[in-house]
């Protein structure tokens, strides 16, 4: 059955595929972008208070915290940027991402629920809770989107953020009631400071998800054309929506449990890429991953150096920067009259 | 056959009430709706006043003839006045905001007043130190905060609503994003405060009906009353604006001007409410939804009083019940927010178009 599906998709997408041939991925700018990200990664490896050259156990420290932190940054950056892209394609709305439709708040509620039900939960349990809740939350939002006739595409993020506010009000209530405000507070500020060997390995799940997204890229692009067109082209729309939401929920849940809240990355990265390169999921995906990695690494370096020897959570830097970029994007679209 | 059809038709017509056929300019469709409106209005005001009296007098630790009876009532009076102001601000602001935006499921708290409020306080302590924050009280500081919030809204409206590309939804979205960004900035500054400074700030930022900053009442209440009166006087224009841009323009109402005027009044109400008793996100939403249900009319002259009655009734009776019946003191505002949030979810999921 899936084989059949793939064959059909391939057939139907033939004209597009030939256009793809011209759009090579390994272009000079892309290789340059990768180089820049690698340089940022190296800077990130050597940023920190602990003197790895001078101290005796410096190199040990390097492997315990620096490398895990940089790897975690790369994985999270790529993952959050990708989820934003997938959600934007599936909902046909450029303003959608985990922060703007409440998925992150659902993940937080999930974490809280696990803390309530199980005393002293392990990381796997917390992750499962976050994944389940963010799946439910994303599904609810997509259900709502499909039922409602929209007059303006800007309504979607407005509704989504209000939905998120409801969920976080619920979390606040539960937290106050059971004396767990601290958990919520700590979770809401995403930071890479506690990342070290043994605490971040689950982020490697993201690699699996990334491979899956690359494999399904063409079909997801088709599903992004809407239910009718996708069905006509022989794609099982329902199943793809389910799949996409599962992938998004896994990524958001894992990141929420391991790192915390990472705002706006999924919004600014795909929008910048699509402004430059247009909307083709498959050839944009590598770009989105690379730019996501670059931005989050840069933000983390800033977060670590700005009040040396202390550090600021990266989510605060991203939140500020993301808000500014988001508003600039909106205004730019407004001027070009594309906003309706 | 034919006759039977006309018969059923006419009986249907008469069954649907006189209001349908008789052309009238009344705000209500039928006499029945009007009666229902007044009954509900009196009911809500009655329950609200009763609960307020209950809050003032019930379970007073000192006997009535004791000289300290009056001071206790006065202390409790402050909370009731705060509830009055909160109900007034949120009900009027939300109803007007929903009309102006042509969308019944958003609230003016979206525009980032709370974020700005906490950013002002955090910024004060971050840039000027503790003494500045401690001295940053009094009428002048209050007016300064309100003025700053209104300037923000004016900039937002003037910049995003006026002009060729004016777009209401864009303005809302930018407002939300500015709120999120400001929250990040103040979170960033809070991170760099010393714990003692942080404690002080925290105490200042948590507002509630019970520790409302009463010294501002003499300034705030007249402003609120005047603003509310202006909105009431504006309600006929709001009725026309609710029909949409094209119809309103055809009727000779200055659409954009009317919207910006209402938004300024809304900004005034919201910023006063936020700086007096702190943020309430979904309370206004709950009140507005209930008042649309209770008042089966589109005339703002009737919706506004109903919304205020419901808001006051909800606040006072919630506080009364939770204080004196269930003995749960701390969670009142959170509980109201929770109910408002649930109402929002239900309304959202039942919507067909937005």
C-alpha cells in the first residue's frame, strides 16, 4: 500500500520533479552556510568560563559539557526550525509554529501532569507526557483549523496564542494548587546550561525524525495543497496529517523535556528561507535545518557571553530577537500587499 | 391543499412572535426578549449587590456595636471598590473591543498591556535600582504608567491602523508579539537582579483585588467613570461599526476614526485596570460572552450595562463563595481565569467561521 502510494506520488509529481533537477542542494551558498555554522559551532565549543587549555582536567570537561552542549544546540535548532516549516506547510499558514498555536504550552502541561501523577519521574516519563500532550494539542488546533472558515490568515496565530494562554492558565492553576509553580517557571525558560553527558542523549531522536521528514517531504508538500487536491493526487491526507502531527509532537515533546521552551525559532527561520528561496519543502529543508542551527548557536553564544561569568537562558535572547524579526516580517509582507 | 399550506404558513408567522412582522426600531426583537433582558439585568445587579454586602458585613470578627466595626468594613470596602473598577474596566473594554475588531473571541488583554506593565517595573529596578522602585509610587508614577501604556497603544494604532495598508488583524498580531518580546526582555532583566531586588519586584508585580493600590483610587475612579461614560455615549456609533466597514461608511459613520477613538478609550480602561489590580486575561472574555447570551440585542446601550452587571456579579459572588463558603482564599482570580479560559475553548471549538 505505501509503495503504491509512493509510486503514484512520484508519477503525479513528475513535472515538478524535473524542475527539482535544476535546484541542486549542494550549491556554493549552501556550502558557505554550512561552513559558517561549523565556525559558530567551534566558537560555541570554546566559549565558557572554564579554562580548558590551562586546567588539568580541561579536556575532560570539554567532553562532559562543551561537546554535548554544542550538539544539543545543533539538534534543537534544526528540529525547532523544521517543525515550524512542517506546520506552516500543513496548515497553509506562514504564521504557525509551536509557540504560536500553543503546542509548547501543551507540552508544559504534559510535563506538569507527569510530575503530578508520578513522584520523581525519569526523563523518559517526562518526555512521554510532553509528547502525548503536545500531540493532543496540535491535533485539536488542526481540527479547529479545518472546521473553521477563515477571513484572514492572521487570525490563526491570534487564536493559537489565546489557546496557548488558556492552556498556560490551566497549568498555572494546577501548579498553584499542588505547589509546583517552580516546575512551570523553570520549564518555561529554555536554557542549555544544564546540558551535559547523560542529560541530552534523547535529543538524538530528532535525527530519526529528520530522516522521516526528508523521506516524506514530497508527500507533505502535496498535503500542503489542501485536502481536495492532495486526495486527487493520490495522497492519503488524513494519514499524512496524523503523521506530520506525530513528528511535530515528538520533536516538541523531546525538546520541551530536555531543554525547555524555545520560542519563535520555527517561525523566523522558515519565513526567511521562503522569502529567499520560495516554497519547496524538499529543497528548503536542508536550508531550514542549517539556518536553525546557526541562529540558535549564535543566540546561545550571546547568552553565554553577555553577562560573563554568568549566563542568560537562550530562550530570553531568542524571544526578544524573534519578536523583532517577526514584526519586521509582518511589516514587510504588509508593504508588499501580500497580507490578507 | 393550497389553503392548508397558507394556513400553516400564517400560523407559523404568528407563532414566531409579533416582533418579526411589526417593523420597529426597538433594540429588541420582541417584547419577550425585552422583558427577559430587564429581569436578568435586575437579577445580576441584585446578586452582585447582595454578594458585595455579604463581603462587607458577613463574618465580621468584631460585633456591630464595637468601635472597630467601621474600620473593618472600610478595609473590606477597598476590595469591593477594586472589584467594581475591575468589572467596569474589563466589561466595557472587552465588549467595545470585540465590536471594533468584529470578532467575538478576542480580548483587549492581547495587546500586551500586562507585558508593558511588568516591563516598566522591571526596567525601573534594573536601570535605577531599588530606591527608584520604592519611590516610584504616588499619583505621578501612576499617571506616568498609564500615560506610557496609552502612548504605546497610540503608536500601535496610529502606525498599523491608519494609512493605506491599515489592517486590524496585523495590529493585533503585532500587539501580541510586542507583548511576548517585552516579556522576554523583562525576563532577561529579572535574571540579572539580586534576590532581594527580585523579591521586591515580585511583590509589586503580583496584583490582585485584595492588595489593589488604593492610594490611586481618587485619581483612577474618576478617569474610569468618564471613560465609561464616553463609551456609553459612543454606543450608537459602535452599533453601526459592528455592521462592518462598508455598511458603516455607507451610513455616514467615520469608520476608522470611530475605531481609533474606541481603541483609545479601551486602552485607557485596560491600562488603569492593569496598573490597579494586575492582569486578568480571560475575565473580560467570559463576561462579554455571557452578556451576549443574556442580552438578546445588538444595541450597545443595552449590552454595556448587562456586561458590567455580570462582571460585578461574577467577581463579588466568586469572592464571597470562595472566602466564606469554600474557604479557598488564594485561588479566586486564577479560578475565574480558568473558567474564562474554558469558556473560550468551548466557544472557539463551536465556531464555524472567523
